[in-house]
C-alpha cells in the first residue's frame, strides 16, 4: 500500500513539474520567437542597424513598396508619402509616413511591421524608424515620420533572395493600451 502511495506521489509530482514547465515555456515563447525572427529575418522581420551606416550602393536597383494600416480601435489616418521608391541595393534611403489623430483625445500608438517577400526580411535593415518608439498624438495633431533604411548587398549572394525585384515594407499602427483606446 505504501508503494502505491509513493508511486502516486511521484506521478503527481511529475505531472505538476510538467505543468509548471509548460507554463514557463508559454511565457518564454514570445521573447524567444522574437529573438529568433530578428536573428534570421524569419517572417519578414527586418534588421536594425547598429551605428547607422549603410554599406554603399552596389548597382542593382529594386522597388521598395510602402504600406500603412491602422487597426479599427485607433482613430488615426496613416499612410506613406510615396507608395513606391526605386532604390539601389546598399544605398542609405529615407521614406516618410504621415499620421494624424482623427479622434477627440490624446492617443499613443505603436507600429508593428513586416517585410515581404519573407526571404528579404533579413536583408532589409532599418537605421532609424518611428516603429522603434511609441507615438503620442493630440486630437487633430499630425506628424511626419521618417524611416531610414538600406537593403543589404548580401541579398545578392543569397540564391533564395538575389532575384527579388520588389520588397514591401508594411506597417500597422495600433493603440498602446487597447483598454484606454476603447474608452
């Protein structure tokens, strides 16, 4: 009888440890996934330049398309000034986006982004971006926001990416605190 009680205790303890491990993995999954995407460019995740220097143009020209979206809970208008730019691979470039708070109260928003095709993400490098910080706009306030970037020349050495002729950089703005955004 004591052996059965010991076995039940062991099974219960193992089940508890497994449940705690699964909860821990659940909390760790988001930051681990984010680090993986930033390191590999998976899912169109762009790179962030350290130092702000572009390597310099290498000759190949491609189109960079810009897309701006806002979730319905955020009463902002948001769009790129130019929807397409022709850029030289390796050259430092700048694009502008305009946002306006169409609501009747001050709202803070943040932008998430992605690059398509996905294999171009690890070669699309941002030097400066409004998406690195939250943006707060008063009612009726407008802001012009730059993105400084380059397409890394290593793209031309990647057999899966070297034939890319167009890259799309897409942003979606959403309220920082959705509970406050709905009130």
